[in-house]
C-alpha cells in the first residue's frame, strides 16, 4: 500500500456545511481565482493613495508584506491538503479552536469582505466618474448599480462565478503585462511623459526612495495587507473544486512571484515614469500613466480595465462571504437565512446578507464620498489581519497534532513551522500596532474596531446557547481519529 503524500493520515473530517455545494470549479477557474485574488482594487486604486503618502518606498512595503502573505497562503494550502472545505478557515477554526474560534474567525472575515465590498463599489463609482457622461450621476447611485449587478450574477451558479473570475483575472493580468511592456519601452527610449523624462532621475530628483521619511512607509502597512486580501479565497474555492489537491499547490506557489512582479514591479515602473506626486488617490495610477502617454483613448481603455478589476473583487467578496456565513449558520452561529442554498447550490442567503452591508456603503458614499474608500480600507485590513492570524494559529495546532501522531503532514506544507507561524503572527500584530501612529483615520478605525469586537462578544453570548450539537456531531474530532487515508 502506498500512502498519498497530499493526504493526512486520519480519516477525512466531515463538515456538513459543505453538503449541497456543486463541485463545478475546474483547474483553469482555480488558477485564475488565485491570480484574481492577489490583484484587485488594492493595486488598481489603492496604490495611488499609498504612493502619495510613501512615494517609491511603497515597492519595499509590497515586497515585505507579500512575503508574509505567501506564508499565510502556504499554511492555508497545507490545511486544504488536510481537508478541503468551502468553510475554509471557519471550518478549520471549528476543528482546531472550537466553535468559539469559528464564530470569531467567521465574523472577522465577514468584516473584511463586507467592508471591502464597500471599497469596491466606491472604486467602481470613482472609475465611472472618469468619463464625463457619468459625472452628473451621484457617486452613491453608481455604487448601488454596481452592487445590484454583481449580486444578481453571484446567485446564479458557482460555474458562472468561476467563468467571470477567469475572464476578469485574464483581463487584469493581460493589461498589467501590456502596461509593463509599454513602461519599459518608454524608460529605455527616454520618451517624455507629461513633460518628464522617464528614468531613475524621476525618483532621485523628487525626494529619492523615501521622500517623506521612513514613518509613512511603516504606517501604510495595513493598507498593503488589505491589498493582498483575497489571496485566501483560494482556500474557500477549494471546497467547490473538482480536484483541489491537484490544483491548490500550484496556485499557492505562484502567488509569490505574482506579488513581486505585479505589485512591486508596477510601483517601480510608476515612479520611474512619473514623479510620485503626479498620482492621486481619486484615480488609478494605471489610468494616470496611460493618460500621459498620448495614445488616443489609452486612458479610457485602462479605466475599463480597472473598473473590471473592482467588479472582480466585488464578485469574489460576495462569493467568499456567502460560503463563510453558511458555514457559521449551519452551526447556529449566524442567521439561519444564511444557510439557504438555491437549486444551483449557491448560498444565496449569505450573499444577500452581505449585500445589505453594501447598501450601508452606498449611504457612506452619499454622506462622505471623498473619504469612503480610505475609511473602509482600514476596517477591511483589520478583518483580514484577524483572519490571517487565525489561519497561522490553526496551522500551528495542526502541526503540533501531527507531531503527536494524530495526523501525518502532507508533502505540500509551510516549511520551518512553527517558527514562520510565530514570525507571521508577530508581523500581523506589528501592523495593527502601527495604526496608533497613523493619521486620524487610523485611530478612528481602531476605536471603531473596538466597537466591532464588543458587538462580536455580545453576539457570542446570544448565540452560544443555540449552537446545534447535531450539526457539529458529524465532524469527526481529531482526538478520536485512528484511520489512515491510504490507497493501494
């Protein structure tokens, strides 16, 4: 008998929140979901605002945060090899931290994506205002239209979601590649852009690598973590993949080079083409550059692309929160409505609940349209920090149980565990601590997050008495696992 390297040594755990889903995501869908998850609004819009604060040093922050992002996703990938589940980190928290841990992780992830939803519809509205015919339309109305369209598409079927993400990601990657080729051409030939000659002098003549010192580079770390939020969606999608153990390792391993190439590489090119002061938080840096090239309608084409990127992120957010809320609702830790599936196996209840938060985002766009994106960005960042921390803790416990012989670790694993777990958790804690030194919005966000934590605690005491033991019972506890996932 030959043991499968990619399987744990115990009999598979069963989380009944996975029952009813249709395994209709193919290899190409999974690969593009991984790509699309790591390239979204955080790059196409958020990079402008962060570059206005930190200048060219933003590239360094992207690389450092990208390394820790890869560690988190690699740990998640190992947990997927242990047991694929659409509940992903909520399901793993239930197994390794108990139902209280699943409750906390689930609502933190909901905080992340529901507030990201607001950021995405805000981005769509800002992008639409690039064209003069849309300027008279209020920002909140455009945000509402974007939300309605993506909600309608998301509840049709998981296959449609996979197809949309496949083409969205293909457009994003193709556009960045074309942008990079054009940027290199302008830099090598020294062709002027908006009165500036591209090259290293664009950086050295405008304050150097750290034009505003080291402090801004540190305080924008949370925003960069937000930019990488979505990479963990690959763990959620694995539960609806027809062959997750074959696809997930390749998808996870490709994340590191994508981060360095697309994020850090794009920022370096931005600052070589135009001074960092040329970029505005209200416009995508890609649109700023393409509009400066002088090619007819280049800015319009790029704006269509960044609009697509925002819709992609919005689409992925609704997908992820719908599955997360269902995993919690089946156990009684979220509204029962979130557990409902339609005939196509889509948890429409969770999708619609998330869309309600999107309505709140529409109101935010009505009241404070100029600050809506930055306010929700920080809250989303805190939600993703909490989710990533839970992944590293669950993985740490999994490794300890493997050392005791309860499980056998798969070949695809996070190396140097638990050392890298500790380093990553320390990094995430440091990112949150740096918010104390951020501007007014950063401190307001921390106060708001304390209110969120208080609401979560109150919610736990409300739901803990109604947790459904029958729902949890089919999950085989690791302490009682004795079998082996072996094959002849």
